[in-house]
C-alpha cells in the first residue's frame, strides 16, 4: 500500500508534458493586400481559418495549410468535385521547433516571447522565416499565440512565386503593394 501511495505521489510531482494543439475554431491568420492596379489603391482582407497543428513531445510544431482554409474558394461559388479535392490537399506545411515545456511552465496571465524559425515543407517552396511570437497563458489548458511585433510579407516575393501569383491573379490582383501586413490570432489547447 505504501508503494502505491508513493507511486501516486511521484506521479503528482512529475511534470506532465502537454499535448499542445491548435484549436481550429479559434485560430486564424489575416492578410491585408493592397491592390495597386486600379484607379486608386484598395485594401482587401483575406483570412486563413481553421488552423490545425500541434507541438510534438520533441518540440516539433507542424502547421499544414490547405487552400480550403482560405476565403479564396468562397469567392468562386460552387466548385467541381476535382477542384474541391485539390483544395483539401495540403499545399505546404510550416515546421518549427518549440519546446512544449516552455508553455507548460507559464503561469496563467504570464507571457513569453519566442522567435521561431519556420521552414516551409513543399515541393514548390524552400524557405525559412524567423517569426517572433508571443505566447500568453489564458487558462489552465489554453495559450494564446499572437505576433510579438507587427509582421508583413513581401508583396514582391509573393508575386515572384508562380503558384501564389496564379492564385492572386484569380482573385483579380495584377499588382500589389510590397507591404502585406499579417495578423495571427491562434489558441493552443492542451487536450
């Protein structure tokens, strides 16, 4: 009996590594694209919703992205079956390292800023980008993730990528501003 009580006490004092996952219903990225090819510049807001991903026990954060997560398809109405299947295929996966114990150690209301280097895993793109993110513990099992400082993508680099340029052209963009602000609002949950 003493061994059972000692084992239980040991389990209570041993830190448990969280299985942190993005909550798709509360995780989005918004991009503001300013169109320059009209009579006057016009800014349009686009969203990537239902972000899904997790942080494995070894600290690998994986964030797969699909065209169906964007608001692009809603602009085209009914799509043929083959197009819907293509839209649900992962286009790229963002991969970074984030030790989950850093999140586990946060007290409620406490924040930390961590610069993560995201690698893009894709046949079409080979790129790395360092992004300073703020992680704020909002509850026992919830951590809010936002940018630690204003962030923007390079519009010229976007238009230089043939795949991205094709999607932007379908949306009516021929020329865009070189500054494309990005806003991240995501929630990691421990399940």
